[in-house]
C-alpha cells in the first residue's frame, strides 16, 4: 500500500472516491441541466443543488489526492456536506414552501437513495482513520 | 431496437456486478477476463450511442438533454473502473467494479424511463 502519510485514495478509499465520483457526476449533470434550463422555476433549490454538486466535486478530488495538503480540503468539503444534508434535509421537511423543487439534499438525500446522508459520515470516518500519526509508521 | 439493447446492457452489467462481488468477498482483485466482459458491455453502449445518433431525427426521446446526460455517463463509468482495476491490485478494485457495474445497470434503467418519457 502507499507510503504517503495521510493517504486517502487507496484500499477502501478507492470505493469511497468512486462513490463520491458517481454522486458528483450525477449531481453536477442534473443541477447543470436544471440551472441552465429551468432556473426561474425554482432558483433556490437548483442553485443549492449546484452548490452541493461543487462540494461533491471538491471532496472527490481532495480524497483522490489525499496527503497532508489535500486532507484539510477534504475535511472542509465533507463537513460542509454533512451540515448541508442535515440542515437542508430538516428544512425541506419542516418548511417545504422554501423549495419549489427537490434539491440533492432534500429529505436527507431521499432522491439519491440517501447516499448524500451516508457518504459524509463514511467520508469523515475514513479521514479520521487515515489520519497520519507522529512516530507511527504508515501501514 | 432500443429496448432490447438497453435490457442486454442491464443483464450483462448485473452479471458482471455479481462476478466482481464474488471476487470481492473472496478478497481477490479484478482480473483481465472481467475487463473483457466490461469491454463487451462498453461496445454495446457504443452501439447505443450510434443508434441514438442515427434515430435522432426519427423518434427523439422525451427529454433529449437528460437522455444524452445519462448516455454519456454510461459511456465513462466502466472505463473508469477499469483504470482503477489496473492501479489497485487488491479486493477494493473488485468492490469498485461492483459499484460501477451497478451504476451502469441503473443508468440503463433510467435511460429506458427517459426514452419512454
């Protein structure tokens, strides 16, 4: 396995990066179409989906790069995701009138098989597990 | 023409996912024969693209942009998994292939839905 400290891209990380990549692709494509074609129909929802898509792209790249330089980026992106899916998920149920159409994070990611809810938890766990420790040789 | 093609890709993708899943459980990486199976699926998707281009004027799908979005995504998913299979010689390449093959099957299912409108 790779000897780079704080590596996040190998072993089980491949799976996490792959699932992030698929979600990033799906969210980018769908929100891109929505923003270009129907933005005036549900501006808040579609721009929020667009923001989510960008966060997923950043998280995918940061996890794929790994190492000490990209790990803070991954922490920030995945943390944003968790806050986003929890707050937008709760808001979409408590005050549905705020959103004219579903976002990636609506209903805690219901439209995407709850992957947006599970993935940031898995991502943060993976970052914590691969954290480089001083004096401990990397596996 | 369209429906049997898509159903063939769904069936082959699910079979490849099961095959890769078995190897993942046994702690084995992706092997060349699985990549050849993936190449067969990829060839069918290329045929789909050709068919979609040729019939673009005849009976267009209900939502053209979404249709092409899914089709192009379907085209790139398996090659990505294959590239990973070369880079990662552990069971995790098999797990990634499971995800990619399931994604491929799901994309065909969505394509059928979008095509029907």
